[in-house]
């Protein structure tokens, strides 16, 4: 009986050790994912100013372009060159040295590059190509965004009619990009691989690492790109091995008390690891959580102050969610939250952020807006696409939300003050609904 109890303790401790190793790997992958998305978002924030300038000044000369591109490269990280292709023909490139051969290239006549260029045009949004070997040497990603001659930014929400001007392209150094995302550290701690070349996710070619890892018992995570995804797979350097010999020492009666104490410590450590796993993303909806949202809001605030631009926030609270959750059960409630999250993501651009900040509370961050109509356009999308009926487990349910918004710098000058205003307007909207 005593030996049976010892065996149970050993089995539990081995299982806990395996779970700790797995949780630590999940945490490393989640951190890598957040850093990759942060690198891309940072680069897109910097380049938005160039696209807005071209949209407002379609006859931009080389001197103007060089000045803006020079500042973007100096401020950003790992940007190799920046180009403009008016009517799909490369007309501007910085720096010019080493890139002269690219001038005059017509994307429509280039069989290798045209499919992804056309994809960006058709989607009216940013597309990431590569990584690929560059004609001027080295390896890089090419981030292409269509530009439209109108008062808004390029591809803004796809609502208003606009005239296609051409494309902006930014070439990012592959090696430097992953170094900035701390992949050297990840390489020292795990065996990992990334696939999804050209943003094709699990259907894309391998980007780095061994493709065989995706057929093993690895930890997987999807990296959200503008109009595409990558997929990361990772395992510990030594696989999922546990130190059996160490725990076999517990057969000694003298170590029984220490073993029980170690078990309690292991449980506490596991709890901390699992909490840390949720540091960046909500486990149910896979949306950014409050911690990651705060980081992105600081980035957007810094960008807006530097370039004198505006951004907006929406606070949303799902109506009558508690009634659904209490009467139909948590499973139906969870499915309703997931469906609402999916609909909200469909209402914004890839560079905007939808975050879950509470049980049925969400916040949407709309960066780099130029007119009140930009926020109105998002609100129209939410009213049209978020609100409506859905079927869950054979039950027909209606999704609706009370919404409040605020704009920097028109409403307030600090993040906390903006959040307070949007939150207050949301509750006023909810109160008005109940009154009616």
C-alpha cells in the first residue's frame, strides 16, 4: 500500500514535470508570435505616413520621396529599401545605390511577382511576400500595399470609391527581422520551424527550420500577418523527455516528506507557468489581451504624436450576454464570444487591433485615422456585421452590443482619459437601450 502511494506520487510528479516543460514551450512560442506581430505592426505604422502622403500628393517627386523614405529607414529596423510603383511600374526607390536595375520594372510583366501584387490590389490591403532571394543579393520579405488617391489612407476599410495609384513596397532583411524578434534566444532554447511563405499559413512553404517538425508532437501557433498567416512549431531541445532517474529516488522512505513538499511546489510552479502562458492572448478567442493591447496603444500613441495623426478606440459590451450564459450554459456562451470576436475582426483592417479585455467586454484600436468618417465607417461595419442572428448548438441567438468611441486627439490627449470617455459613452448607449 505504501509503495503504491509512492508510485502514484512519482507518476503525478512526472506528469507535472512534463506539463511544466510543455507550458514553458507554449510561453516561448506565444512570446515569439507576439514579437513577430509587433515587428510587422511597427513597420506598418512607420510606412503609413508615406502612403498617406502619396495618396494626398500623387505627383510626389524623388526629392520628397527620398526624404520620407530616409526617415522611415532611419527610424525603423531591418528595412533594406523602399519603393513606389506608379501604375505597377517602379518609379521611385530608396536607397538607389545597388537597386538601379529595379527602376522601370513592370510588375504586370513579371511572372514571379505579379500574382502577389495582384493579390494586394484585389484585396485592397497589405500582402507579405517571401522570404525570397533578392536580385541585389541577400534574402528578404517584400511588404506591398496598394495606394489610392483619396483623402483617407491606402486601402482604408474598403468602403469609399477611390482611384488606384500604384503600390508601395518595403523590403525587410530576413535575418535582421528574426534577430530583432529575439529568435536567436528561441533557437538556444527550442527546436523550432516556421512555415507559410507568402502568408499562406500551413499551406505555405517552409521559411526556416525542418518541415518534419510539423508532423511531430510539437507546439503550434499561428502568426497573424496582414492578409495572411505563418505557422510556428516548436519543441524542447531534448524533446519531451523527463528525468525519470531523479524521481525514482523517491522510493526511499527518507525522501518521502521531501517528495510531498516537492509535489506541492511543482503544482504551484505549474500554476504560475499556465498564468504566464496567457500573458499575451486570450485563451478562448485567441484575441490580444489587455497586456498586449496596452503595448500596442503605446505604439500607436507614440506614432500619432510623432506624425500628428489621429487614432480611435471603440469600447464594446455584448448585450444580455449574462442571460445567455446563465440560461444556456458556459459552452454556448463561449461559442457566442468566439463568433462575436470573428465578426469584429472582419470589420477592421489587419493593422488594427481587436482585444478581449473582460468577460463580455472588447476594445477595438483603429490606428492612423484622418477623418471622422473613418470611425463612422468602422461603426457602420460593426452595426452591419457584428449585430445579427447566429445559430449555436441548434439554438438561434441574436448578437448585439453597446458601443462607445473616442478619438485622439479630438476627445482627449491621454490613453486613460480616452478609455474613460469611450467607456462612459458605451454605458450611456447601454442605458439608452434599456430605457427603450
